[in-house]
C-alpha cells in the first residue's frame, strides 16, 4: 500500500501526516504537489491541515481548484480512500466531495488546544479499528471550524450516519461545553454517503505518540491501513 500527502502552498501539517504514516506506522508515503494531476499510484490520499493559499477568499476555496483536486475527485469517485484533516476537510467541502461548509468559530477566535471527539460510526475505513462510542483526545488548531449545513443536509447526514466524529466532554457526554467552535450537532467530522471520503477538524497526525499528549490519532490511520489490507485480500 502507499499513501499520498497532498501539499498546497500554505500547508503546514503535511510533514506531520508524512511522519505519522512513514515513521510511526512504517508504511510507504510520498508528497504530491498541488499542481500535479498524478496521484503516483497511491492507495489512499490525505489532504493535510494548514492555510492553503493563505485562506484568502475563503478557507479551502482556492485550493479546491488546484489541478490535483481533479485527480482526487476522480480517485474518490472510483472508490479511493481520501481523508481531509482541518484545512483538508475545508477543501473537501469546498470541492463538493463532502457536504456542508465551514464558518468562523462561534467565538470568532483562533483555537489551539486538545479536545475530545466520540466515534459515532465504526463502519468506515477511517474508524473500523475503533469501537463505536470510543472517545479520542486530539488537538485542534483552527479559526474556521464551525461546521454548518442546511436543515435538509443535516437530516440526510444523520439519517445516513455520516456524522462519524462528534465533539464531547472528556467522559463522552453530549454537552455544548465540549464543542469548541459551535459546529452544528457538535459535528467534528463527516464522511460521504459511500463512506470512502472523510474529513475532520481535529488533528490525528498530531496525536500519534504519547510524547505529544495523546496517541489516539493512530486509531484513524490504523483503520485506514486495515481497510487497505482488507481490500487487497478481497481482490487477491
């Protein structure tokens, strides 16, 4: 298997994602420049956090038109696994690969701290190594993480179980105190209906070693690895 980490001008978590895959999980990984339309035969693609194109116009809006996104869209539509983290989540929403949009944090301030998110669904390639209801500790670092959508989209998300990560208190309770940015229904991350594309605002790549304060982020990357191994066995 091979992972690809897309690099946009302004990405600043690309090396973190690369390290998590290559140095912690010891899986092949390479960078993909945003102007390339070649995904280098990668089996999974990660859109990392940062401030793509300086977040000018709107977070993720300009990056969604980068040449690489045409290939990412084609890859996703063919069933390829795509994960967007923070700015990458914003880009996937802007590109129409995930429903909803991001607004400024409800407090209109940049937030950088650890939060707790609950695994709402374990039947995705991004959560299969976790237990439903499991609470993960991960850091956030964003100014525009207030996930929003219209009522019809929200109803579809909940009906189709696409809200796969939700902000909670440390004990996993549904409480607005655990929601750092005002996101609707405490949503921290969603997937598409086909469940092969997902995005979340917290940073799993910054939570892969205990020295960082948590290694809970490994659950997400290990899930992706297990999904790829399972897919390879199914086609063998």
